[in-house]
C-alpha cells in the first residue's frame, strides 16, 4: 500500500487505481478464497499460498489476483504442475524441487544484518529445512545451512560450534527422536526454533515423537513449530531477526 501511494505521488499510477486497491482492503473476495491483501501492512510480509488441498484452477486464480498487488509471492507444498502454471503468469518464477516451493520475486526487501542458521539432524530432514530457508531468504534474511549433524554422530555438531555461536536465530530440523534441538539449545544463547519432521521408523509416529521431545526440551530458549512446518519456522525466525 505504501508503495502504491508513492507511485501515485510520482504520477505512475492513476487515482482510479488507488481507489480500486483501497476498495479491496483488507481482503479481496474471489468466492472460494478471501485473499488477505492487508497482511503485508499489518505484519510486514504478504500472504503465502499453501497449495495442499487446493485445485490447480484455484491456485491459478489466487496467483492472478495477487498479480495486481506489487508484492513477492510464495507458494508452499507445490508440485511441478503448479510451477508450470505459475510460470505462464510469471516467467521469472523459481521452483525449489527439494522444498516444493514456488517463488515469484517482484520486490527486494531490505537485507537484514543477523544470520539465520538452519541445521538438520539428517539428510532426510533437508526438504523441511529448505522450505524454511526459502521462506527466510525471501523475507530478506542471510541464511546459512548445515545438514546431517544429528546426535547419532554428535561430534559433527561440535565442528560447527562457531557457526552456532555467530547466528542470530537458529532453526533445528529433526525427525526420529528429535533430540538435536535440546543440544543446540544448550549450546547457544540465541533463540532456537525446533521443527519436528515426520521422518523416522514406526515408533516416531510420523513426527509425534520428535514433537513431544522438543516440547519437553530442558534447554532454555527453544520454541517448537508443528510437524514438517518449515515455512512457519522460517517466518518466525524472520520476525525475530527483524
């Protein structure tokens, strides 16, 4: 909204365009969805499209509606069919096949000073970590990633202790029993965001076991997001870093 008013003052958009955008605040109703066009004003970042459970025509309609607003667009849990459809609208769209995200960069946010460090316990946790990384980077954060340093070989973690000490916020992504967040929380004086993943054998109960371990963490300064919620971790880390 701020950019739109600046463009109006410069004479690059008309009064009619300004009034049309004001009419659609705080959301735009497209029958099956009410797009929160006011969210960037309230929270600093625009609404994200969660693709699971939505049909391809619905996703395309949402993207076309957001096209009217000068903001970055992030789609999570997206497949290649969704990416192909978005790319027809925005040729510059980028797809992360590991994170299953589609990003449309339409504006550059001021780069933040603090670094977000993302750590995974195992290689199988990388897709969730990548979703967190894509989210945090799109929100203007410097991100560093270190993979496969879980408690099965805890000496690997101590090799990156300087990275842990220098980070402003740390995201720890772990499945199985989820113990890595407790160890990192015990080492770092900075906020740690724990992300349980659905990776693991039967008794991990598709992420319930690491979720409970992380919730029962005895180290101070550790908070927990939902199972496989890389987006939520990246978003929250960005708010802390801001």
